[in-house]
């Protein structure tokens, strides 16, 4: 899955405050894998192998979410949740459990204890993103968004503007955010060519947000675009590209 950059509630690439997620896992390789995925989703993270350490951190700052293995070396993930419930400052923080256990009773226990979700390790990127969004957002994002540096050409008849190749800085299967010297008016539809490695993908997009220099969340001129016409095969190319980027250098942790 991938996400439109400018969605219906008018949240844009940097509009949302970055969420802090605490990850607890005694397996170093899994800890790295999950932490990197969440960072690539755009979250701040704190990783630890011990539930006791996570509780100490929460004495300083309450995270938006805790993601914990059920089985840890000392205090278990379930015990961590119970400790959090006893603290007024952390009792409302959602906890997602993930584990390698295939025991149905473990899942039932975690959900009975009011865990926000239960995932199997290694966490599938789509399932992880969906669970985290549902647990932390009033209006969950439907798709994963990727920060990326690519070229995009605005196909227009106006030579002064159309001759410029702009910088695409965030991409999803159905939207993008472009940094450009020539932001167009919100509401208009434009044809674009996205240069995605060896592919030139043609789309038609609607400008949902338009910012001049010094405006908007990034303080630079740019546009939030929602794709309104794109070929299914081109969507598949974008989806595959995003998945490859997400999983780059993480194969070992996914085994």
C-alpha cells in the first residue's frame, strides 16, 4: 500500500507532528528491522531490548505508541502493558504486540488485555503501517508514503514553466508532493511525467495544495498532488518501487 500525500483532511507531508514510537524487542536484528521500517514510514523511534528501560523513558515522555514483543528476557510485553495501565501518564498509550509465537492463546490474551493490535514477526510493512495508523491517528492514513528524490516534468503548454523539471520529494501510489519554482493554483488538473528509474510514468493529477516560497509546512514553494488518472500497470510500478525502497538493506531482519 502507498498513500496520497494530500488527503481529504488537508494534512500534508509535514503537517502532522512526528509520532514517537517505543519499540521493545530482545532480538537485536528484529529490533533494527522494525525500527528502520518505522523510521521510513516517518516516525521517530526509541528502541530498547528491555521493558524496564521503556518504562523509564515513559517517565520522561509519553510516546504515541509502544510496539513490544510478548516474550522478553525479564518483564514480558503483557507485564509492560499492565504497568503502563497503572500509570495515569501512560494508561492511554496504545500497545501493539508482535511475536513469533503461533499460539492462538497468546493472541487472544494480548487482545483481551486491550492490546491495540497483534502482529506476527517479522512485521509485514503493510500490516505494520496499518496497525500503527489505526492506533495513533484519528483519521488513519490509508497508504504508506515514501520520502524520495525524483524528477517530475509538468507537461504544460506554457514554455517558461513546462521546460522545468521539478523535484518530487514524496511519492505514493495515488499522490505526490512536488518542490517547484512554479506552483500551480489549487484545484486545477495537470498532466505529469514521473521519472522513476528507467520508467517515465504519465499521470494526470489534481493540485490539492499549492504553496509559495515561505508558505506551507516545508516553507518552500511546492504542490500536493492527487492522481486522478493513472494506468493500473503504472500504479504497480510505483508500488513495487516503494516496497523496494522500504525493504532496502533490511532483508536479514525479515528472515
